[in-house]
């Protein structure tokens, strides 16, 4: 990177036909994002930014912005963001696995308490 640059992407809104503007700021070895949605206005990581950093082109209001999305994602590869996304993905998988295990354990407990197990 090294050069200051900004990219704007129009992101689909689930609540209206008016798109949100996601701005990607490149400065030295840093990338930052801002979204004009209510969550973004409150400096929260919104779904629009998450989808853009994931490279999900379904968020694009203007499908002709695929090149800009690709440019952002190529630049992200030089940051720690891909590793953090991987960490989140692994943690979400473990969480879902834990939820399944809890459900099984509760069912077993129910069977034991209600004498549903075969003797």
C-alpha cells in the first residue's frame, strides 16, 4: 500500500432502496472502513463492511463495482484482517458444535430424569 487512497462502494440496504456508502480508507499499512448505515454511524462493525471484507459481491448495490471490491480484498491480504476473519470463522464453528453438544446432553438428561432410557 504506502499510498493514501479511498474507495467508495454502494452497499445494498435491507430496509430501503437507497444504498449505504461504505468508504474504505487506505493509509500507509492501514485500512479502515466507514459505513453510512445506522450501525456505521455509531462506529460499529456493520454487516455491510463485514460482507465487503469477506469479498461477498451480493452486497453490491452496483454490480459494476466488482473491480473496487476486488481491489479492497487484494489490499486486505496485506493486513491481519484475513487471519482475524479465520479466527472468527473457527470460533463460530466451535460455538455451533458446542450448542449441538449441549442439546444432546440436555436430551440425555431428560431421558434419564423421565426414565426414557431403555433399562
